[in-house]
C-alpha cells in the first residue's frame, strides 16, 4: 500500500476494527477443509431478536415452525446458501449459491428442490393456509434483470474455435436446465455446481378462498 491505513474518529482517536482470523492445519488428502463452513457461519450468523417492552400475549397456543427442517431437506444446507429479496407483492428474487471450493475433494454438485423450499416458506408465513400456492419460477441472469433462456443466452456471444469438435477437450458441465427430475422423489431440482450462483424470480399465486353460498 502506498498510503498507511490510519483512520481517525471525530475526536482524533484511532478507529478500532475488530477482526477474526482462522488457521486450519490439516492433511489435504485425508482431512476435510473447514474453510467454506467458516465462511458460511461468517456470512450468515445466527439472528436473535429481543423485546424489552411488555408483550401482549393474545394466545396461549404455541406455534412450532418446521421451516428450518423443510429448507434443509430441500438442499439449503452445508455449502448451499439462499438469499431472498422481496420484489413486489407475492414476488421474490431468489439467489442460490454453492460456496464449495472446486479444489476440495468433497466438493460436489448440490441439488436444490427450489419449489419445495418456496412452498415451505409460504406455508410458514401463512400458517392458516390449507394448501400451497401456485408458483411460477423463472431463471434470471445473475443481476436479475433478464430472463436467462429467452434473453441473456440469446444475446451472449458464442466464441467459436477450430477445436470445438475435438472430443479430447473438456466440455462445460454447466447446465441451464431447470427441469431436472430426482429419480428417488420424482421432484424437480436445481443443480448447483461448486462455486456456481443462480438467480430465480418466484411469483406466488395464492389459492382463492371458497365461500359457501346459501
């Protein structure tokens, strides 16, 4: 650095920046790297909420949410991260990332049952709902401003070389198919290769309430 980092507050005192550093000593061929697990805990720390005022308890009934278990079953665990961003009423942007290091021997492509996780989120937020909503899922570009298949891939420059047809050259294993079917459950899943990020727009259409006419 050409300039010393010496920041001061309004009173002329140096600003302290707390930081934590981790060192893992392990055998790369036999042990598992903890780098990505530490990264996941750093990026998504435990969230706790406190209330110091008087609570108005309206019901003695307890409510236990099964959202955490449902998301874990859907593949949102370990090296898979999910970030949701509200876009409009009944519309959210979903960002999935597999932070596994491609150089680690345990790094694998992770399946994520996205529709199942979205249904679990809806049912957890609407505990009185009796059925899941209809969900339209569209894969978007990383920035979320273009449909991936209909817009971005058509505009993307396809570089051609004289070696494209040679079988000895490794082809890309990346797939943009969102209709892959798990042979065990029969459900659709999203494939996340190590270090891959995928973005989806989810639009919820809640079921209409039925009224009895007398």
